[in-house]
């Protein structure tokens, strides 16, 4: 037979009748580890001051005190120690009075065959209550620690309903609202002129608050219209409330320091790449001269070819970095013109069909019947769509689809690229458009981390926006908007200025 686990460690038994004490001790065997017996409240108080116990079992009628006075006297010494009282009364009056005075439970002294079972039931009930109380205390402590961590965090965190009303927010979120000019407790009351593309951001935020499914995530960058270094990453995720209505979590991170740091890193990168380009160019030219001469030694000729190939690869990589640098500095010039998007999109989609088929992914181009007219730089559009489709294919499982669509929407053209891959966590969505951003979960997929950053640069140069909605296990949807009236200069050009 399996040995019964003791419910309590050392127990203090307060009973003045030796026969009753013996019966109680016999019933407690196996239920407790050890028993210390005494015959009065005075003696019990002395024992409690000498050592610690896990439980007190006490008669209510003792030589020095009776009834509730026993409970009160023991509670003066040990207010929190569980106390089981024993009464000889067959009525509930004494037991209820003892419970009100501070006892944990009570039993009627009835030393029949069922006494041990009744005693075990009472001890089990007290033990379970203590376990629940300990768990409640741990949860309260963890909740307080979490609240303290949230309140002291530099990141802003808020819980809002689908109408944008903030139910709770920490000081970081309040500072964010103040910095972007929101004076109320509603996140939809951004002053449109205070942030870049304010009307567009507020419209999108309103849509996501009401339509984002639980588990979904959407991220947007909020930039001060007067000071572009004053910027915040805002991530919105929907969760199911205890009731029937979902609530929305908003996580805001101040990225001013990150933008300054990245600007400094770009300066170093630009200087380094310029310094490397000259020597590498000299190596490549020297190799070309040697390769145009009749080969004297085949092995030497092969080595020169390898040197030439490596030098040209390095120069190509440097050109990509310099191109990115020009884009960030605003020297990357785009020429948006009125175009029919559809032929450009068909061309890009068709160019990916073979690679998608090789990975077991189906490209679904939802071609509209009418022309899709808009103002865009054709090469810029190709670059944007190519990067989005390429990423969607990379992260799609076999026998899934990548859906591409384009429609006229709100004074511009909206492009959508949707995959049904692994999706992203809210924290990943925040870093997605960073320069050289590579998510830890994507480490096994090839890439430099520049693609989505360049996409964002091109879209922003057109005065457009790019949003991502994602949920773990359900895939990601990228939505790009190109307005009909991009911010052209007098020469009909746009520059990538937002990320300088």
C-alpha cells in the first residue's frame, strides 16, 4: 500500500484530558509528521514562543480559558498559524463563534470509527486553503513586480478598447501621448498636423483597432512632422478580454537614440566603403589587364580570374551600400509619373513564378478588370514589389499561396502582398523595417536585411505608407499605399529624405 503523505509537519495539540489527547494523537498518525502535546493555554503559549509549528489543534474547554477566549489567546501569539478547534458541543454555535474569532476550522469531539476520516478531511481542507492562499500571495507579488516593471519602463504600454479609449497606461505611454500632442485618453485623437502623414496614420490605426483579430499584430512608425529624429515605433496587438469584447495592447518605443546611432553608423560605413572602393577597383582593373593577355600559366590565369571575380563581388556589395547611403541622404532620386500599375505588376509577378514553383508555393495575382492608374516611379515600384514577393516566397511553407493584389483606394493605389507562413511576434514586427534588420527566427534564411528598409525608403519618398499585419501561425500581410500626389519638387522628382 502506498504510504500516505503527511498534510502538516509539526503540530501543537492543546488538550487537557489525557484519554482524549491519546485518541487524537492516534487519529493524527500519518497525517502529520510530529505532535507536541500540552494541557493548557498558558503552556501552549510558552511552547509557541519557544519553537515554530505548522498547525494548532486545540480544545475549547481548557483549565485556564474557555470558548472564544482560547482562540483569542492563541491568536495573540500566532495570528497567521492555522488553528483547528475541537468542541464537545453537538451544536454549531461554539464552532461558528470560534471561526468568527479566528479559527481555521472546527470539529465535534466524536471518537467513533469515522473520527479519523473526519479529521483527515478537515486537515485536507485547511491544507488546501493554505496552498490557495500561498498561490494567491505569489500571484499578487508577481503582479506587483510586473506592474512596477511596466511603470518604470521607458517603453510605453497601454490597454485600449476598440474605440481607442485607454483603460490603462504607464508613464511611458503618457509621455508619448504628450509628445505627439494628444491631451485626452483616446489614442485616435492625434493632431494630424503634428505627425508625418497624420491623417493616414490615424485612419489606419482606427481600422486596426476595430478589425484586428485576437493574436494579430500591426506596427507603424510615428514621426514628428517638425523634428524627424523624434520618432516612435508603435505596435498594436489584439487580445481577447475576459468578456466577449477584444481589447488592444499598444506598445510604444522611443527610437530617437536608435536613429541617431544609426546615422553615426552610416557615416562610418560610408567612409569605409569609399576608402575600400578605390583599392578594389585598382585590383579589378589590373586583373582585367592580365586576363586580356595570352595565358602563360593556366593555374596563374585561374587565380587571376578568382581574384577578379572576388574584387568585382566586393565592389558590387559596396555599390549596394553606397546606393543605400545615397537613398538615406536624399541623393537617391525617383521620378514618379502617371502610370498604369498593372503591366509593371504583371511583369514582376511573372518573373517570380518559376522560383515560387520551385519552392512549392503558388503565386496568386488578383488582376482587376480595369486599369490601375497612379503616380509612381516604375523602377521604384518594381523594387518594392520584388522585395515583398521575394520575402513572402522565402517564408511560405510548401503547398501554400502568396496573394498579390492592387486596387484604387482613397486617392492612390493600394498594393497587398499576403503570405500564410509562420507570422511574427509583436516585438519582431517593430524591428522589421530597421536597417540591416534580421529577425532571430529568420537566421536560417539568406539575406542582408536591407530589402524591407529600402522598400520603406522608396514608399516614404513617394509620400506613401507601408503597414504589416501578422499573427503567429497565420502569416503576414504587407499593405503599401502610393498616393496620387507624391511630394514632387520643381523638377518632378522625389528624394528619399525621411531616413537621412
